[in-house]
């Protein structure tokens, strides 16, 4: 039981980070290699912790959203209306995003800023992560010798990883700054 609590705490902490956190899949792979715990329980523990972490991160960004300018809040409200208007497509896109290795922090930050309803959003993320984490955990059998510290350092110092994080942060800023009212009105 202690191993699951430790895994939960590590994954929760990583998923509370707004940017530059190590990828959760690397923790799952290394944890699976150095633990005798069943893969399904490990995957469910990690997916639950990741979903809770992202849910809390989005709520934290809701608090930040209260401090934004009126224009930025209006832009975000228009984006929220567009997402909530076509809920099925939004959840499908989130599900596909949740299966990919692309960082999800900025997606949840944007959802928090836009005040998107988070329960369905987080549930889709949880389901997607359950699938992707299962793939990573099952693939861990091919890895024999690894060091958790090296994986974390590689994630933090990887030029590609840094570029992806910076681009995602810039996209988050652009998302908040776009005049969604005008953009969405031009589509009608």
C-alpha cells in the first residue's frame, strides 16, 4: 500500500506543475521496473493522481483568471462558450490529446482560465491517460537498467522538451489574448 501512496504523491506533484515537469510516463515505466505491484493497479493509481493534479492545476488557474483584464476575460468567455457549445468534439479532441505524449499542463491551464467545466474534461483525460499509461507500463518490460534521476534530468534538459514546453506556454498566452468573440462571430 505504501508503494501506491508514494507513486500517487509523485505523480500528483508532477501534474500540479504548470510547466517543465518530468513526463509522468517515465515515472510509470521506472516505477513498474522497480516494483512488484500489478500493472493495472499501478496504471490506475497514476492515472487518478495525474487527473487530480491537472484538475487542481486548472482550478489554480481559475484563481489567476480573476486577475486578468476585462478584455482577456471576455475573450476567454467566448472560447469557453465555443467549447461548451460543441462538447462532443471537445471531449473527443481532449481524449486524443490525452493519449499523446504532448504535455497537458497548458491545456488544463487554458481550461481553468476559460472556466470550462472540468469534470467531463478531467474524466476524458483520466480515460486517455489510463490507456496511454497502460501502453507505457507494458512496454517497460523491454527496459532493464535505468535511473530515475537521469530520466528527470533528461526531461528537464532536453532541447526538444524545452522547446515544446515554451511553445505550449506561448500558445497558452496566445489563447488568452485572442479575441474569441470576433473569431467565432466570423464563423457564423
